[in-house]
């Protein structure tokens, strides 16, 4: 199996920290040309600088964009196109995880924010980056979903609902874009230790989840890097429209 992404242009949203940063560093180390997209260009540039210190890594690009805003996404697509003239893969990682919100106590403003951050952003980047892939003969779109989008817990309606919608978006995009050579996959990790997760999840809860996993720990951003490299490569050409769960079996 030839898992080769050398020279491929990969756009990663929400790439200034957490899972997005790990993917940017990992894919760059494997030879991809990475567009690091974040709300703050300075933070994106810090990741680009880290990539620059990797041996044999191709130069990366810092792109500032709020991907829940359509004009910003249009500008980001134009910037990447002007810089590299192509896009081979898009990783929709940007999003927001609110704390637990019971339905009867849920403010519509929270629901609106999580849907815009998670779902609308993925829709907009698909809409405006897919034409660049089609022009080049095809590509890959990877949507960061969550195990909560398959089965959530009490208080998980906004976040779990947004991730379930992303699973459907990935499948519909597959149906609409596969004839143009675009393959789409939703990746659904379990609880993963990121700065955003740490802001809202207690140590006690993390320890409780970790105790049910054979490894004794929750997921780490680096756990997703090798899978992402495979999905961005031509070796994954036969895989599309699916949701891939990424978490260990739970000890009962």
C-alpha cells in the first residue's frame, strides 16, 4: 500500500491548537504542503513556524479566517488558490465544544453558536474549497465529527446534534461530489484531550472515561494523525461517505 502525501496541498481549519495543530505538524512531516487556517493569523503562523523546524517539511501557509463566515471562507479559498493553485485535501476541524447543556436550560444563543462553529463552517468550506478540488481532478474532504454524534449523553444535544449533522453532511457531500473525484469521510473520535476540552471537562470525568479504556487514558490529538495521512492519500480512494469511529473498546 502506497500511503504517500508528498506535495499534496492540505487545508486544515482550526489548526492553531489541539487536533488541528497535531494534524498540521504530522501531515507536514509526511511531506504535505499545509495551509494552517485559524481565526488569528499570528497563532496560525506559530504553527507554520513549528512546521518550518521539521526536517524536510515543505513550506506551510498561515491563513486567517473565521470559517463560520462566508466572505472569510471565500477569501481563504482565494488565498490558498493564489499561493499554490490547487487543493488536494480539506480537513474540517474547526469547531466549538460547549459544556453540558440540558435541553430545558439551553439558550438558543449557545445552540446557534455551536451549529455555526461546527456545522455551518464545514458546509461553507466544502462549498468554496470543493470547486478547487474539482478543477484539479478531485480530492479528499475529512470532517471532524465525534463519538457524541453517534450516541451522546445527557446535556449533549447541541454538540452531539451538530456532530450528527456533520456525519450526514459528509455522506451527502459524498453523493453529490464523488463523480467529480472527491472522497469524503467523517472521523469521529472519542473524548480527546485538547485545550478546548480541558476548559469544560473536569479531571474527575476524564479519569472516569480513561478508567474504562484498556489503555487507561483518553485520546490524544496525535492518535488521529496516521489515520488522517491515510485518508489524504490515494490509498484511501475506495473509502467515501463513511463515518470512522476512533476510540478503544470500553471495559465493562
